[in-house]
C-alpha cells in the first residue's frame, strides 16, 4: 500500500540561497528609524551583500497589510506586512514575479517569543501566498543569536561580524538621534539640524562600509569593543554639530516616547509622525533609543539565569558572564555618548527600571516591552527626565494592553505623573493626536511653572540670562552640554540652573 | 511543621480564579495545596464565567480594553472577594508564564499568552485603583510567576510567594507539594486521555464520526466557549478536545506514520512542518490538534473557537484552517466569541454542521483511511478503506 503524507498542508520554507544567487539579489529589511537603516545598509555592504531598507511604511501599506493577512492583527504587523507586500507588488509589476524572487530576499528579526513579534513571518507568508509570490525568499534572524551561521544554501551568513556591525550601527545612530533631538527644538536657523544630521548619517554610512575586517568570532567582538574607529567618526559628527546655533531659553515641555518597539522606533505614518508633530507643537522629544531595547533583551536573559542559580548547574557562571557582557554593552554606549559630549540622554539602568516597576508589573512577564513601560514611566517621572510620557500603544497589541492596565495602579499612586497612552490604529490620527494634545497642554503649563520656580530659585530672568549666555558663545552652540539636574526637567530651566551654578547664585533645593 | 501551623493551615481558605490557563492546571493547584495540608474544601475555585458574575462582582474594575477571556477575570476576582459565604484568606492567582505541555521538548517554547501571564497584574490594578480592596477585606493577593514548563524552578517561585502566607512553610515541603501537584495533574490528564481513546476506539469500531475542538483550554468554560461543542454532541457526535487527545506512542506513530517515513517530521509531536514559530504552548497545541484532526479518519470535522479580540489566535487562523481542510476534513470556526451566546445563529450553524457531518462523514472516513496504515492500534483487526461500513 502506498501511503503518502504529501497532500497535507506545510508551512512556507524559503528556498535555499547560494552565494551566487545572493550576489545577484538585494537584501531588503526595515522596521528601524531611517538613520539606523541607512547605516545598517552599509554593514551589509561591508559584508559583501547588497542591501536596501524598505521605504518608510505608509498608510497605504497598513491597508494592504490588513487586506492580505488575517484579520485582527496588531497594527505593527499590518504596517510591516503591507510595507513588504507593496514594495514586492510594485516590483512584480515592473519586472515580473520570477525576477522579484530572483532579485530580492527579505531579512527580518523574529523568533522572539510569546507575542506576535515571534509570528510576524506568518503574516508575511500569507501575504506572499495571496500575492502568488511563494517563491520569494524570506529569512528570519533570531535576535538572541549573534552567530547563527549560514542559511540553507550557504549564501546568507548571519555571523558575528554582521550582527555586531548591525548592533554598533544602532548604537552610533542612537546617540546621533539623541543629539539631534536635544538640538532641533532649539536651533536658531530652522532646518540646520536636519541638514547636519543628513551629512552625519552619510559619514557613518561610509565608516561602516569601510569597517576593517577583524575575524569571524571573538576577534571582531574585541575589536569593536576596544577600537577608537567609531569614536573618531562620532567626534567628527560632534564637530559638525558645532556649527548649529541654539537658543536654549525656549521653554518647552519634554515628552518621553515609550511604547511598543516598532511604534516608538520608526518615524512616519505608523506612529502618525508623532516625533515631528510633538516638535511642531512646541515640545522637545525624548526618543526611545533602540539600545535600551537591546539592553532589556540582555536583562531578560539575565533574569532567566537568575532564577536558575542554585537549581541548574553552571547557571551562576553563565549569569556572571552575561552580566559582564551587559556591562560591556552599556560601557560601549556610554563611550559613544561621551564622544557626543554626553548630550544624548543616558540609558536608564535596567535593574532600576525593574525595581521601580516591581510593585506593579512582574519583571519576568514577557512580550512587548514587559515591565519597561511601567519602569520607564516611573524613572522619567521620579528623576525629572521629562514632563510627560507619551506611550504609543498599538491597536490589538497583547502585551501592551497588559502594561497599560497595570499603569492604572501607577497613576493611582502618582496622580501627578502625566501619562498619555495613545492607541495607534494607523488610520485614526485626529483622535490620537487630539488626545495627546490635551495632555501636552498640561505638560506645557508644567514646563512654564517649573521655569518660573527656577527663575525664583536662581534669581535669574531670561532677560538677564541672555547676555550671560552671549558672554560665553560656546553656550549658544549645539555642542554645549546643559546637564539634567534632577531639579527640573526642561532645557530652559536647566540652563538657568547651569548659569546660576556658575555664578554661585543657585539656592539649595 | 508544628501543631499550631498544621491547625492554622487546616483552616486556611484559598480562592483561585477559574479563568484562563487555570482551566488546564487546576488539578496541579489542588494537588499542591492539599499536599501542604490545606483541606480540599478550603481550596475554592470561582464559578464558570457568566454575565451575572461580571455584572455583580466585576463591573467598573476593568483597567483596559482587552480580549474577552481576560476581561472576565475581574468578575472571578470579585466573586472570590465579595461573593463567598465563608471568606477566603488568600486570593491565589498564578501568573502562568509557561505551561507543562505534552509538546514540550518538540517545540521552541511552551509560553503562555502574554495576556494570560500578565492578567493578574492587570486585574489586580482594578482592585487597587481607588482603595486597596484586598487589604480592606483582609485577603492576601498572592500572584507568583510560575514556569510550569520548567518544574525545577517552580518550588522556589511558589515558596517565595507563599512564605509568610502559609504558616510555617518550608522549601522542601514546597518542593514535595510541587511534585504532588504535577502528579495529580498528570493522573487527571491521563484519565481524560483514556476516555478520549475510548471514544476513538468506539468510532473506529463502529465507523462513526466524531468532532475535534480546536480551542484554548478556557473555551471549556461555558461562559467563554458557550458550550457550542455540547450542542454538537447533543446531535449525536462525540467530542474530542485536543488538550486531552490520547498521546500513547503507538497510536501517534500510526497517525503520523507517513509523515515520519517521508522525513517531514522528526516525531509525532513535531509541528515544525506547519508552525515554525512554536513559542506559545496553547497555540502549538492547537496546531498539533489540527494536524491530528487532518489525519485521523474518524475525526470528520474540526471546530475552531476563538474569543473576541484574541491576538494570539489571529496568525494561526489560516494555517489551522488549511491543515484541516486540505485533508478533506470539515472545518467550521466560531470567532469573536464574547459574552453573548447568539443562541439563534449558533443553533442554525450547529444544524448546518450536523447536516454536513451526516452527509459527508462516511466519504471522509473512507478517503482518509486510504492514506493510513490498515494496522490501526485502535482496532484489534486491520482497517482499510474497502471494509464495509
Ligand atoms: S508587542 Fe504588540 S504590537 Fe508588537 S508585535 Fe507584539 S503584539 Fe504586536
Ligand atoms: S490567547 Fe487570546 S483570548 Fe487568550 S488571553 Fe491571549 S489574547 Fe486573550
């Protein structure tokens, strides 16, 4: 009897890809902010591939994503699925489906666990099937494995130099983004910051494209940790920022962006361009660095090991090694931040976030940003890092709804914490932004109140402060650092405190 | 343990919300608490989910718009706090991080849905927002994070949470109680699996169809799953829940013989061929259940249940449907289930399903039998497609 199982359904598996095939193809990727994407392109190029970030996702992509995959997806899934689908569809019309399968492959992070982030590929696959593009190759990168080896066929090798290059690209562009967001709201000549940032991203792109090869494994890791190569490029970035003149006495509320990874990271339609919108409404935006997310992923692994100490052999040693790696990671970020004059915001300590969130959200609860949403909100509030927290919560997100629910306990205990959870559906902009605006209005009042208090405390008015700043022209440059004092959050208030500190007129708290 | 501790424990009353993954772990908790010396009468579960429960005990406690099964947990909490004749001392609401799944070792992970694991934090907030309802009612809210897929870690997780709440608790007895919990759960599961096997044997012997339910464990809750499967059963079709499908190797090797022989899977529990992102225990099991339903000849129909605003089920809708339908097995799904049982429309759908089952089952059984080895462990003599019905 001939029994066969061939007629049963099987999941999509990408066809193997050889080196020769990948040389003909372009690697597509996306899901980060444009600075990081541009520099990651260079990392691929440096490893001998051709790569291109997909265009920023649009509302059209959302509609396509909804149409091609199962109903009820979280909106980041719809955006990313539609983004890939629309690109491929347009290309298929131009060059035909067979050529699309031959000339492009898509690489995405996945395999990370409980929520849909670990199942994105399912939506991509469905979209590909629905478009008749099953032959297209889509590869998942396990974000916990820096050295995954070659995909079937040997053409695409996710190895240490590629991964570490991508991580360093993210760190460098994170600090650049931090400097940019601390500068633009105060620039005297509109548009100057954007122009400088554009140049700097190209500078970084070039540096990563020419990154020296230092071996396949530990050699490359050691080199990235110790080299001055990237620091020198960042110093050049810093020099370029020096041309920007700023007026830091503009009183602006600082709005900390938190929320789901994709929504807080990208800048565009998926989050209603909220970064630019907030700036246009008179706020300074405290962006969400991708490095914080990577630091959190390390913490998640640390926590799993912590639970195993005393129960599983070798757990203690692994834990010590991982904690060491985390310290090195943070040290690398701090080194880059220092190259930009320590102006970009610092990375919060993961264990402090955990401690702050503990009464409201267990640190082992995973999916999305876990306890970080609660932790970051409290950290920002208690340390006076911002006046308001804007949490970007995707429609139909699973973990995010849980953290927002837990935030009810936090806001009950800290009624003065200005918290704006904004549900992002992708096509309900007016509703979301008007909700944000209501809380922003209160944040503006707070920024003014805080500035007035600091005026009283320092005995300085803006009229008196201006000539003092002009007497020290460096203070008018984007490269001058106004430290966050913990007394006030706003840039203008901290500038007064800085001036008063220098004059000795600052009263004790 | 001192006499005083023993006496105190015997009086201790624990309330457990019968919601979410407690539906497949309640026997673990019973075994665990009994081993610690609590009286079985003092381990109380909230009742099945219902509109009345939510109205009476849970309204105004929600903190966020969410899927229906999580929303309902407020009602379960409220019932345990306000609705008991004899007050409970502990509201025990485990944050089930991972589950002891029969697919363990064959899937990437065995995690609970992020909403399942975090539900206690979320629901708790609704009882703390205005005032501390737990303190006011002198109830300890104990919500340990438990990794049931990693039994070695569980004793410490439970000891840390219950120390100071259960008088005189020690880590070693906690470890023994955890073992007892797993053993009680295993015995319960085995019993139900044996019953499922009896159903299958009967179907195989009599050439009769049965129906497989592909759903999350809490769809067994009449308030969540609306007893749709019971309506089908009333039409004369035996029901199998995937969670309690027999797992004897002989039977599974028979079901997946061709897949194994062709190297498409490594083990009967391997779902990599249909669901590579096998992180979530309940989702993995649903996918596996779909594969089983697609192969077992007497399962001529699978019904899929999914709740309102469930985020986990969404990515698996198409693969599950495809797995089942590609095999010629009937497939029906009931999605977006919430508090209302649209009795009229459910009745019509059940009648439709029943009609198709009656009309198509003999043909489906025959067609599926053609793909199977005649030596079926469910029967003492070989089966084949050409045997008279
Ligand atoms: S965190 Fe939320 S929005 Fe992001 S992938 Fe997971 S379910 Fe979707
Ligand atoms: S699996 Fe679905 S229904 Fe269950 S808790 Fe998660 S999101 Fe809600």
